[in-house]
């Protein structure tokens, strides 16, 4: 969590977004290819939400079975 942020590039006239990593200098650029920009803000919010969720592994929250 909190290792990256996905946000709109305001210096661009198009629908360009950047994925910036906080742990190093990596920057990945993306451009929206859908014709309508109506859901761009929601998509950006969703990407940030899922990027910053802690990893969950199957069975991690289950209590250990006790031996009979």
C-alpha cells in the first residue's frame, strides 16, 4: 500500500495519466482510449483504491485448525 499513485497529467491537453512509484523514480504514462471522458475520474479513483490495498492471500484470515 501507498507505493504508487495514479493521477491525471495536468500539463497535457489530452487524457493522459501517470503512474508514479513512491519507492523509486519510475513513471509510467497511460492515455485513455475510450471515446467518452465521462468516467475518467471514477477510473482513476478505482485504480488508486486497488493499488493501495494490502495483499491478501487465501486462507490468511482463517484460524488454524486445531489438531484432534
